[in-house]
């Protein structure tokens, strides 16, 4: 007897939402013959994107938190295919995946692929939006990937070593970091760098005075920092950063990034050795013209309340690459990890109904508030919803615990209770035998 062809679910993008969905679907349906789950992702390892600023600062080691897609797929019974999506054939229901190359080898690691699907979930995330600003691509570093975060950290280490070895005075802009964009990423990076650079200098860099020589400049085009969050959160973060010695520029629009630093509207120049671009995000450019699917000006796929794209009910989109109107608010559901997590859990329940031909329930975003980590100095934010019966301002240690719990929820979705608990304990023990900041 010939077994029926399994329903093929292909998930493109291994970020928070995509990997959680692939893990849960694979664990529930994988290996049973009726459903085949495949995850397509260009990288080999997953890292929770909200913590990329900690890799950049050196306060977190990538290898202790990274999740290997091959191992995860083996443990949870889904297929992993490495490669970047570069096309879509909706009529034949196939996803085109580019070949994978190693720059040190002539032969491709894997050839270009065409992967068939019955249900497609696009979870491609987002990347920095440079708004066409001259010099950004050449002279600034974004924090979209672990490679970029590690590159920044390597350059930071080299800058400190170089300054410590030289005998002449520091030149203008040397050991100065300019962070463009004062959203959550920029603010969290500024606070984390303040702590990490002082720890770094304590490991034998005796010629550097951290209070005098290490300068952090946070630049925001809008009237205040953390513009997407309540004003009280932005005000508290601004006060704390200035107390640390971070120079905060608001109402300062960057017109160009040069090898010497940053140029602002009006002619002001801020010399800087390192520049980080964290001023807004957009979805991948190739989505703007992907098989006729509807997109907005940020290349996001327009979806309905069931998370299906407006022009193809077989294709779903979740996370930062999706645009869904937020009832009662201006614009769309914000690109936050909590939204991607909620959407993944919603599809976990609804996709079986979809491939059985049943009606799908609408998804409703539940805003649990916003938390911004200022490293070990503080955490500020607000909690919302049924948990607190409204809108509760939180700060300090309790807020820090709540912030850390967001990552633990992600780990629980990927690994379950026991592995998460054991992994957390192992990392706590390991940190007692390692430097408090990454030195290489």
C-alpha cells in the first residue's frame, strides 16, 4: 500500500518566530508521515537577536548561547536546508534557495535548490535601513547578524590595543564610538559598551583612562530617545545614560558617515573611530518584488488577521517581515520579539486547521509592554495587560528579572524545561572561571 504524500510545510527564516515554529511543529508532527516540516535559513546557528548588542560589547559569548540548526532539526524531527531564499514560484509552489559558498573554497557547500511546499511560512526578519545615507555601508557597522556583532567587537578590541600601545597622544575621534539611532538597540548598546569598555581596560590596558579617553556618542534624529516607547521610559533611560557620561544628541539628523566619523545636518561633525548604525529597520529588498505578493514601503509582506498574505492563502508571514494593521493604534504591529513569538504559537495551533481545510482563527496581538536593558546599571520599562491589570511602570531589579525572562521563554520554546534549566546552570558556573568581558 502506497502511503499518502505528506503535507509539506516550509518555513523560511530561522529567527525567533521561525525557529520556534519549526521546532514545535517538528516535535508534534515530524516523523509521523503525514506532515513534513522544513526550515530554510542562510546561517548554521541561531542567536536571539535582541541580545546582539551584548556580543558587540563582549559581555556575552556567542558560542555559549548559539543554537545549531542541524542539531535542533535532528532533536525535533524537522528538516534543515541551509541557504538564502532568492525567489518564489507561486504557481508551481516552489521556493528557490541560492547556493551556499565558503569564501575559502572553490566548490560550493551546497548547490542552488528548489524546495516544494504546500504551506509556506515566511519569517525572514528585518535588517537595518540606512535610508540612502552616504557612507553608511562603507564606514558604519550594523548589528543585524552575529557576524556583524563579532566584527564590531573585534574592531573595538583592536582599537583599545592600538591606543594602549602608542606613545603619541590620542588623535581626535580615537576611542570614540558613535551610535546612530536611539531606539532599543542603540540605547542598550550604549549602556553595555560603557560597562564593557571599562572592564576591558582593567585587563592590563594601563595607558587608557576610561573616563577621559573612551567616549560614547548616541545620536537620534527625533526629539527624544526611545521614540517608539512611552515618554517616561525614554526620559529615565536618557537620565541614566547622561549620568554614565554618554553624550546624547537628539534632534540630530545624520547626513553622512565618513572614515573620520559622522556629519550632521547643519554642518556639525562628530569625529569617531567606530560608528554603529541602528537607525531603523526594513525587510529584505528582494521581498519588494516577490512573485506579485503585496508589500509596503519597508518591503514587508502585507498580511491579514489570519497571518496569511493578502494575495495567496497558502503563504503566511510572521515577525519583522510582515505588516499587519494594529487595531486602535497608528500603523502596524511593532517589530518585536514578543510579536514573533505570539504569531509562531498562533500558527502552531492554526496550521493543522489550514491543511485540513478548516477556517482559521484571527490572531490578536497582546502587548505585554516594553523593557529596555541598560546593562547591569538598570532596566526600565512598562508591563501591560491582564498580568498587572493595566499599565505598570517598572524599574530596577524586578524589571531586570522580567527582561531576562523574555529570553528564557524563547529558550523554553526551543529546548523545554530541563534543558533550559541545565543550560542556564552550566553557563552560570562557567562564567565564574572566565573573564567578565570577552577579550578576543
